[in-house]
C-alpha cells in the first residue's frame, strides 16, 4: 500500500512539474507585443508601439507618434522612440519596469518679432529636428490570454539645437496609458 501511494505521489508531482514547464514554454513563445496609446488618442495624436521581449525580464521596442488633430499639429511633427526595458514583475515581462529611451523628434519653432509697442510685426516658422536621451518608469498588467494594459512616464533631454528662446524644447516628456496584445 505504501508503494502505491508513493508511486501515485511521484506521478502527480511529475505532472505538476510538466504543467509548469508547459506554461513557461507557452509564455516564451509569445515574444511580440503591439500596443496603442489611449492617452494620446484623447489628446489628438496617434502613438503605436511594437515591443520584442528578449527574456522574462527585458524587452526592446520602438514607438512612433504622429499628430492627427490640428491643435497638436501646431507644435510637434512626429517622434520615433526606441527603448530598452527591464521588468521586475513575477509574470513573464510584466509588472514594474524601468526603461532607457532615445527619441528622434521634430517640432515647429516660431520666431515672433515685436515692435516698441509690443505689436507683432513678423512671424517666422521653422521645423526643428532633435534627438533626446531619457529614462522612464511604468507598469504592465497582462491577462492569461495576452491582452495587457500599460502605464508609463519618462523624461529626457534634447541633445542638439539649443536655441535659448522661449520655445526651446530642451526637456521632453513621454507618457502613455496603453492597451495591447502579446502574440
């Protein structure tokens, strides 16, 4: 009788171990994510992101932003932002994360000239392109079917085009409230 119970327990422990390995393998097979930033949709822009998961605690990706509303279009033309993330959660590439990012950004700069009575006498507009480096933090929550929600915030500094005027975009921000799918 003791031998039968021992064999049954060993068999059950084997199946339990096999199920955990199968779940880990299933998670590893899903290493790509696509997401859309809902916050920017509300504010008049479209940001799409692709991320490739390197392992259970890191991933690389790229975000692309373009304005879709005229009010947003007055300031920024676009940005492309590659990033690297390090995850601290218990699930595969989920939970709290820290990211380092770069950002190629283009914006409109306005030069306004005033006369002695502070009347606008001329306006000049130019497109300025710059590259920034920054750091961000956030969190990702994922379901068993691969749907997820993500919140993050980052800040960086443009490295070039220090114009020294009132519309100098020396410090840039990056924020998202995104939903997406891991596949």
